C-alpha cells in the first residue's frame, strides 16, 4: 500500500518517498490517497491526531490539527500503520 497526500490540490508527499512538497498550515485540509482506507482508525502528524473522514477505500480528507508540529505522518488501518519517510513541515 502507498499513500499520497495533497493539500489544496497540490501534491504534498507520498509515504513511499515521492516527495514534491512537504509542508502545510494548521487548518488546511486535503486528500490522502491510497488503498484499503475503509476502516482507517487514525491519521496523525507527529503523533497529533488529525480529523479525517474516510471518503472511500482510496480517499481520506485530513485536516492539519491545531497542535501539529513538524514530524512524520502516520495512517493506521487494520492492515497496519504507514509512516512517511520524510517529515511533514507545519508552517505558520
């Protein structure tokens, strides 16, 4: 499984390492794309839980949480947890 995240329709990162942009602001929302998301239990940035609805098995819309700090993004599903290999930078 791979995950790609987009904020405001610009590619932010792929958990598999295909990084283009790796930053976003608190409150910004965007899709997380991948496979097997139907039963996702958690999306977080540097350990801070992000609000997210699962839109479909391949699409989650996540919001950068207010207390988020720069760090790794994780998505937890019944199949396991994926962690980005490059930190996501929370910008002012």
